[in-house]
C-alpha cells in the first residue's frame, strides 16, 4: 500500500478525516477541510461537487491516482469516492506523498503555506503559555 494511503488511513483512525459526500460537504462548508480527495474513477459529478465545495475558499481538491475500491480498502470500507482531511499537517504530508504532477502543485504550495502558519501559531501559543507561567507582563 502506498504511503499516501497510509496517511489517509491514519487520518481516519485519528478522527481527522471526513469520508463520503455529506460529511465532506459539511466539513468544507464549515471551513475545516484542508484538502478534498477524489478517487480516480469517481464520476465527473463527484469531481464537480468537490470543486464546488472548495470554490471561493483556500480548500484544495486533489484527484487521487487510486480507484474507489483501492481507497476504500485502505481505510477499511468497500469503496470511497470522496474524502477530506481536516488537519493541515496531515493534509500536507498526504499531498507530498502523492506522485508529483503539475495538477497537485497549487495544492502543495497552499498547504505548505498553511502548515507554516499553523506551526508558527503553535510556537507563539507555546511561548505565551511559558510567559504566563513565568509571570512576564505584556509591555504596552
């Protein structure tokens, strides 16, 4: 099994994946989906639907190189046509693990920027907590 499919299975087990059209649509509307994944043999309607979920947002749509059955087998289902990852670091790792082609480049660039911002926010929050424990005052 491919490394990217392992990331998808890990996301499902960690509760960081939405699987199926309705859950993906809900996550996309809530702005929680970082990347929407569509199987290679999913219908054109499913692909258009995924694109409409991400329209007007920075959520990315990526076509996977595997069939619905292969993606489903990786996550413990019969088949899966559409899914979404709701963690930016995991989404970036999954897209990086995919075979690189020009259609994935925009998604890779956006996710890299978002992951860097998230990492910076985590570091700032950690520094803030450390400052609170040490009793440092905010200087005005």
